[in-house]
C-alpha cells in the first residue's frame, strides 16, 4: 500500500488542494473548505487501504491464473 501511496501522493495532494481552493473561492466560507479538505483526505486514505486489501485478496488468484513464463 505504501509504495502506491508514495508514488501518487504528490498528484493526489495537488488535486485535493486545487479543489479545496475552488470550494473556498466558490463559497467564501473557510469552514466549508476545511470540511471538504478533510473529507477528501479521509477518502484518499480509505481508498488506499481498501485498494491494498483488494490487492492482497486477489494475489493468490493472479498467481494461480497467470500465463506461464517463457
């Protein structure tokens, strides 16, 4: 999980920051932007954890059904 998270960290943080600034500019309420920022951060961490869990569950299937190496 951490390998994938480290590779995508900068891009995800840039997107979250841009969306947070857009929410602040659109609403002019900093509390809305903070809540949006926290929700997006929690969503990104939850998605990384969930993706890692799925990857671990599918690993035996991938090994069993992978094509033979030449």
